[in-house]
């Protein structure tokens, strides 16, 4: 079953045209007979011949035919397309963790190019491009009426060369950004120990695992990360899949399996009623049952939603953040034998409880919208015992660090960046709370066991005393 999944890809693109009228009922499909299909194909050939012979300029036949195939597949859904030899090679290179360009996941929306999400630590990410932004011009040329592949090719280029993008963010004026192309090497998993902002050095540590996409090496990277964090004795985990656009379905299954000790992970359901595949977790929880919080947002799509849904439905993790993207379809590559391929939707996927994510997304257990936190209370009060003249000093107090210079304040440390990430801080709060609650429950159970044993001993002593009295 896993071999079958190996070729499946879960990619992240919008599911419906923006502003589509969902209230309209779909008309029943009237299937053509073989004779009618043959007549339509003859008409297609006739259109090609007439266009080629009568167009005012010399035509590119290959371009015309590829556009016809793309149009045919694009009429099915936004994810199905024809892949030329170059497109197919680029797709495979990107899926294996290294490719050239700007590091941005995009899709087509009403003739414009819409950003699904920038990839961590890439030119697009560093330039401040955000999920939901629109790209209207590439090097001054309008992207309207370009195909998605054409827009992608214009943004690609030799590493070190520059490209200008006109970007429109919601509620803001258009801005032109100059980005330098680079070879994009995707390390899909990053991890470290974290503690809450302003926490003491001895504060309990939380394992923070960031997955930026689901590639061929994600499973191994995650397993290595969990082993190292377990050795450090973390009390729980924050699994951050915010702005993760997806990737390999098999990688999503492996990531879910790493935190589960059993249970269903995902099911895929194809065209036929009996075309149902279910995937179950193997025994062995690499996080050893410790609390897990999954962070999601509007940019979490596809494979990210599989992981969040699997851990949520199995009661293994608490999902926090905002509603996810809502892509619940599975695509497969169908090579045509000449280096080209068809990229086509073959199934929908469902969470263990039978929920379809299509157009809905994962609803977090605790909604936490990203916010800017303003501190209203100072860490140290101006009015305290220490403020009195001639107050006694604390002989165990450590010398306070000198205040940072203005130059030092400009560059934020990792801890300061964490403190500004409201969702992350709340997720770590939750891990700590879950860990304390778990320890409290364990203590209550242990105390009850001890009480039971003690009561049994008392009963045995009492019974022995009664026998002695009778004698």
C-alpha cells in the first residue's frame, strides 16, 4: 500500500475560483457517445488546422497543442495540468529538496498570481512576501493571462540574477520588490529547545519542531530531531506547520506516525465506491506520549492538514492557530513515456473521523490569531521594597546585565523574535499546562494506588488482630 502512495503528491493550490458562487447547483453530466467524442476530436483537429493556416503571424504548433492539453485538464480542476518535459523535470527536482528560483509557492487566481506561502529562509521569505499576497507584474510585465507555468519560468533564472516583482498585499498599496535568485535548498525540518519569553534559565524546556514542507527527506529529519530532543528531556512539543504548503503524502503519513502509537492516519477515496485506501500508524510513539500542540494557519495546506487532522482526531495533539487552507485532494503523476506527464487529481483524502478537508480546512481546537502583544506591566515595578532609600540588599541577588546599546537593540535575538510570535508563545503555554496536568493526573493515580495498598495492609492487620482476640 505504501508503494502506491509513493507516487502520490499532495500539492497546495486554491481549490475554487475566488468568489465562486457556491449556491449554484451543478448540472448533471451528459456523457457523449464514442461517435460524438470522435466528432469533437475531429473538430479539434480542424480548429488547429484553420488557426495554423489563417493566423496573421507564423504559429508555434507545439505551443498551441500544449495549450490545448492544458486547457483540457484545467477544465477538470485547478490542480490538473499537462507537464512539458521541462515542467516535469522541474517538478521532480523541487520535490527532492533542491531547485532554483525565489522560494515561493504560487497559484493562479482570476488571472493574477497568488502567493500560497514563501518557503523559510529563501529570497521571497526574506523580502517579506506573505501568504495571500498577489503578484501582478514580473520585471514590469503584467502576469494577467499568463499561465502559471509561464509565470514560474519568468521568476526562475540563473542564481545571483535579479527579478522585480510588483506585489499587492490586502489593504495596502502595490510595492515593487527586487529579489536575487538563488539555488533553493530546502531543509524541511528545523528544531530546538525553547522556553517562554522572560523565563528563567532553569525553566522547563519545550521541543520546538518546524516543518516548512513535506519532502523526500522530511521523515528522516523529523526522526533525528525527536531523538535528539528526547535526550535533552523536553516536557512536550510544539509542531509548527504554519505556512507549510504541503508536499509528499508519504511524508505526511510518516510525520503523523512518528507521534502516534496506533490508529488511522488518513484515508483516500477515489472515483469508484470501493476505491478506498486507509493508512494506519505503526506501534511506537517517538515523542513518548508527551504533550503535543500543532500550530496551523491559513497557509497550512494539504499534507499539513493531514498531519493536523490525524493527530487531532486520534486525540494525540491539541491544534492551535487559525483555520487551515482546505485542500483535500490528491494528485498523481502519469508519465506519457516521452519525458512529459499529466498531473491529475485522482482522489480526495479524509481524516480518521471521516472529515473531508476539501474547501473547509482544519478547525483548530483553540483559535489563536496572530497578534501583536503590548506589554502594559513592567517586569520590575518602580514602586517596591527595593525602591525605598537604605532598603536592605538581597545578598544572593545577581548583578543585573547592562542595558543594550541602540545598535544592539536593532538586531533581534532568536529569543526576542520568539517573544513577538504570539501564536508560538500561546502554544508553549499550552504545552506547559498540558504537561503539568498530566503530571498531576499521574500523581493522583499513584496516590490512589498507594492508598489502596495501604488500606489492604490495614485490613490484613485488622483481620490478624481479630483472629488473635478469638484465641
